């Protein structure tokens, strides 16, 4: 029996990605995660949420892609969507800047952003994909280089090959390098500095990506994203 049979994945994504789960890098990644848990380490998000981004936005439904890097490593934060935290959890600094830019760009009141859960964006067709899908508690970037990057590269490649175009929002050098494989003759790619407090003032704030994205979707005959939460 192949290990792919154990994976709970949205059918469209499973059709695209099933072969990955039989490859050596995925077996190594699985062994690493099992060993980390056996050693008593706390891993975020929970196992049922590793693929939350893919399960929340079906392959054929993706209209917009936002690329993140790692899950949040604090308790109760990460739930499988980049930049998003569970309701009731304080807003991380980058998400605060994302909300600030949306309010400036689209004229929304700050009352429309009273929590940090972006599941509503995912339901509208925004794929909120981290490059690395797990992390050890309190140890940022601890699961980089273990294989997740290969898997998420495949996710981007699948979307790039897809007939139906989408809009990629690539914030920061890391996301922009990861997005180098995107077919720009078919898909729209918007780039800006990362929304982190260290770099947001260098051009993320004022980038107007959210209105620009909706304009591009309109040109494709797609419904605009309601960026309020």
C-alpha cells in the first residue's frame, strides 16, 4: 500500500500531487516528523491542518495565491494558512500591516478587521500557502530544508501549468524567488517587500496590491475578493 492512501487532500489537489507522497523526500519528511513527535517536541500546526491551505481552496477554485514562509511557532497561532491565526489570538505584526494596507487601499474601516483568521479569504479562492508547512514550538524556521519546500514548489508548478490563470502576490525576496517558476505569460504576478515591520515601509505599505488584484480578477471575468474578515 502506498502512503498516498493515508493523505486527506481535496480531490483536485490530490489528483495533481498524489505521486509526491510516494517519493523518497516525502518518506524522509514523514520520518523526521514522526521522530520529532516521539522526542516530545510540539509541532505546529496539528497534523490534521498540515494541508489546510490546499483543503480550504480547491485546485480549480484558486484565483489568488499568497506565499508565506513558515507557520507561526507560538501556541494556538498556526492553523495551516499563511499569515493567518485562529480567532481570539492577537494579530501578528505582519498581519497588522496587511490589514493596514487593505484599509488604506480599499477604504475599509478597521472594524472590519477584528480578528486574524483568514479562512474567509481561502473560501473565496485565495490560496494561503506557506513554503514550509510545519514548525517546532518556539523555534522559528526549524523545519526548513526537510522537504516541505519541494512539495510546495510542486504546488506552485501545478498552478503555473493550469489552463485557468490566477494572480500571485509575492511579498519579500523569499516568496519572489520561490515564484520564479510561474508562467508570467499566463498568470499575473504582483511583487512587493514583505509586510514585516522590518520591511513594510520599503514599499509594502502603499503597494495597493488588493485593489490591483481585484482589477486583474475583473479582467479575467472573476468575482473580486472581499478582503474584509
